[in-house]
């Protein structure tokens, strides 16, 4: 029996799906395993680009599956998808806020109190 490894960000786990002898992952099997999912992608290491796996006329995924690739589930709801960038926006913003915060810190704080004699 052959399998394909698919990363599901909702489960934070890799799920193995059985592939039929003609390299098909049936649509009903895919949808039952990943409710709300709409597709599959993977990153092509040669081009460094993402490839979307097309569905056939019956809505099944027919592909030359590579056992060395972990494919990613794509959901209609973007919050359920894994960030595919090298670093997430959240970490970028955190880094910028840390830099900005450090610019406002001072070792000798200025006193704005007026002292009168």
C-alpha cells in the first residue's frame, strides 16, 4: 500500500493518506479526512515556488506523488492554513516593536517636572 504525507495545520500533524494504485486520492476520502479543505500544495525545491495539485474531472487528486515531499492542505479559511513564508508577519511585527521600544528607552530619563525657587 502506498501513502502520501500531508501536513494539516489544524491538527499540527502530518497525516498519511492511502493512494490508490493509479495514484489517486479520492475526493470523498480527502474531504472526510480534512473537512473544509479545498486543495493541496507543495514547495518545488528546484524552482523554490509552490505548486498547487490540480483535481481531475471527478474532483480527485491524481498526481505523481513523491514520498520525500510533505504536501500541505489548503483550507478556504486562511486562519487554518500554515504560514508558507520563511518568517511569519507576527514575528516580523514583534521584532519591529522591540526595536521601536528600545529607541524610546533611555538610561537617563528626562524629568519634566519644573522646579521653582
